[in-house]
C-alpha cells in the first residue's frame, strides 16, 4: 500500500527555494501496465528517477541532492503547502461514458498537464479569482515537481552542467519516453491481432541514447542494474550479451525471465511484463 505521512521540506540545491514533497512511508508499484524498459502506466509510485525541476530557477536537480530542511505534519501542510490546482481544462475533463481506451489516453494527457503546468499557467477563466488564489498560494511552500519528458532532450544537450548521476537519470527517462512511439504502434497492431515486434525500429537518437546509457550503467556499481543493462543490450539487438547477463542473475524474477525469453527468441522490441494480477481471467 502507498502511504504518506506529512511533507518533507527540500531546498533547490541551485537557488535554495524551499519545496514541499509528500513524505512516503510505504509504497507499492502496482500499475495497469509494466514494460521491460520499466515504463508503467499510472503507477501508484512513479519516482521519475528522482529528477526534479525547481519552480523558481526552473533548473533541474536530483531529489537526493536537495538539502532536507524539516518535516511538516499533514495538518501543518494543509495550511503551508500549495494545494494542487483545482481547475481542469474542459478538454481534459473525464466523461462518464468513456471507454477503457479513451480513459487510458485521458490519464496520459491529464498526467502531462498536471506535471507540467500547475504553477505557471493560471486557468483562462475567472481571472480575478485566480489572482486571489495565486496570491494566497504564493505565501505557501511550492510542491516539488518532476521533470517532464519534454525537458529531457534539453537537459542532455547541456549535460556538461549536470552530474553523471543526474544525466544517468535523464537518459533512463529519455529511453523510456522515446520507446512510447513504438508502444503506441504496438497497441494498435495488437488490437488488430497483429504481432508488433518488427515495428520496433529505434532511431539514431534512440540508439545513441541507449549506447551512452549502457556505458554509464556499466560503469556504475550495483547488481540491481543487471536487468536494465541486459534489456538495453536486447533492445540494441545484442541478444547473446543480454542472455549471458540474465543467466547470471542471482535471483531471477518475472521481469528478468520475460526479457531472457524475448532475447532467446530474437525479439528486440520493448515488451509488457504480465504479472498475475494483470492477466485476463
Ligand atoms: Zn532553484
């Protein structure tokens, strides 16, 4: 179960603006979809690799690098932390008659809007009320927000500004984001009863990002990265390397076994990992 206990106050390491973020005391990873590249849909806990954006200087930092300045109880936070925007644009309002498919696309659009705009774009209607709300909000701690997918290319273009750990986080997010094009194609093909794997044709940008990410991960410590490294080799078509790594995983799991099987079959496309709670009854 995902549970919260108050808020943590974290300073932007660059301009020292204090942000508030929910203090997570337990979480789970249940999600309607999990994929081999770690993409998940509407996960109950999506840490976005810890990559955050400051609401004041708009620069990026890792949450782990943000100095901890204290804790707010839930009661304190209700007075001192900005509330999320209540305004939802009409185009994003969920309709009761929506099918599961339209709901899926609505969740994605809503998440994009939610993560990107709450502090910068007041709603176009009721401007007077909005200003009053903004004034009250400006005296409160802003919420810490994650970097958007659309920001990742810009971060990587200026990678000399950032630490290796931050660039690694951005490259993982960029890898998963760029695979979304294939995911959309795969979904459409699967619905027509077609096998989608041959539609995975990574672009030069994708290949370069995957290769650079592999170099970063292989340099880093930690056995838990083995599955990610193997998955990158598989998506690059280096099946023998992927199989070799996965056969040495000390504690195989459904994810490592699914990726191993795909590598043995010569499939390079990202694939869904089907946990028992997701299988059709
Ligand atoms: Zn800042």
